[in-house]
């Protein structure tokens, strides 16, 4: 390439790495040659010289889940803006697969890894001093990024009260205390207690993020006894699926308020009131913190971003998903 442009190899390197004072004319010639030769820098070779591969790793449970899909998109864009490429792995919430993905990323010389782990013993396979950032998960000695889950849960309880609900139900995945999402459960139930709402819980499998057996769950929820007039579905996916599956029990209900959590596009399409997580901001912040760790800088142990409540057709005074 240097021969084609008529400059030294050092000059080409400076242009590609944006270093030094190079004339715009020379820059234009180099980039035109890059285009004509279909040239891509060898990231592994570059990493040997500057000790930074400019590759980042990301491990998420599922790419098909709307929350993780939106988060991944945000992280990829933030990585690109910072001059990094992203290597993506999905774990399917399988501990062995997650460990293998982490090992593979390290073997490919990534500069750091972001991980959305739902595995309790996750910290056991991390390398000491390797740059890692956890998203929506608290892991000892690892910086984390999450939303204000407790505040979000409390906001849902207040919306239930303002909607005129008296007997409410938390409907969500079984979660452990090490997951920040546990705090949204805690915030909801404690705020219901302060507001005098009669609050119950119904949990589905911890790994069933798509609520595969929802029809049976709905039958169990509405089988006999006093019926809830408000349901807090702890994700927008659960809320949308729940509303879609209510046909079999509609005759038992007079009114039902439903509120979700996440703020993904699905909640907008379905008119579901929801707690909006700043997903894109969380992704960008995770990248920023990871880059600071790669550079050896001090970073906060926990970064908690604010949430907001968005009322749509499924809640509010007089609102009901029962038609």
C-alpha cells in the first residue's frame, strides 16, 4: 500500500492509527488506497505492537431476547465509536457454555469482556486483573452497570395504587439475590406494603425468560380464590405474552391492570405501561468503564442509572386490558 500511495510504511501506519501531523492530501491518498485494495488492518498483528487488540468481548444469555438485543446493539455502536470491534457470544444461561465463551474470548486476545451472567458461580472462572464489566449482575470485585431496579419496582406499585388496584400480583422469573433484578421485586413488594396493597407473587422458572409455559401459569394464577386486579409482569416480554394469553380466563375477570418492565419497543407496540430502563445508556457506560479498566484507571464498583415510568393503555385510573 505504501508503494501505491508513494509514502513510507510509517506514514501509512500513522494515518491508519490517527497519529502524528499528516497532511489532508496524504490522508486522502491513503484512504483511497485502502478502499481500492479492500484493505483491513490485522487486529492481532496490531495488538503485538501496541499491546491492545482493539477487540472487546460480550457474553449475553440470548440475542433473541429484545432486552439483550437492544443492549448488544448499543454496546456494538459504542465499541465502534471508540475504535474497537466486538466479539459476541451467547451462553443460553448454560454455565459450561459461558465458561467456554469466556475462555475463547481470552484466547482470541480481546482487551476486555462485558458479561450479562445469570450464573451464581460466575466469578470462579474469571482471570485475576483481567478487564471485565458486569451488566445487570453483581459479581464480587467486578465493576457493574445496572438500572435502579428498586426504584422501578416502587414506581410500579405506585402506579397500581393510582390505577385503583387493591389486590395485585408480581408475576416473574424466580431470581436470586445476586441479580439486581431481585431489587425490582423487593421495591415493588415493599412499596405495596407501604401503600396498603394486598400483594402476592407467582414465579416461573429462572431460565424461562420467554415464558414458554405461560398458558399453564395463567390457569394456575386465576384458578379459584380472589382474583388480582393488577399484575406487575417483571419484563415487557412477560407482560405482552400474558396479555395475549388472557383469553381463557377473561370471563373470570372484571378488570385487570398490567405493567411491564424494560421499556423495549414491544411495550410500545402492545400499549403496555412500563418502567423504562436506559438500555442504550447502560451499554455505552459499560463500554466506557471497560475501556477505562483496560487503560488501568480507577472505576466505580457500581454504576446505577435512573429509570422512568411510562404510562400507556394498560394502566391508569379506569384502565384495563380486559376487553
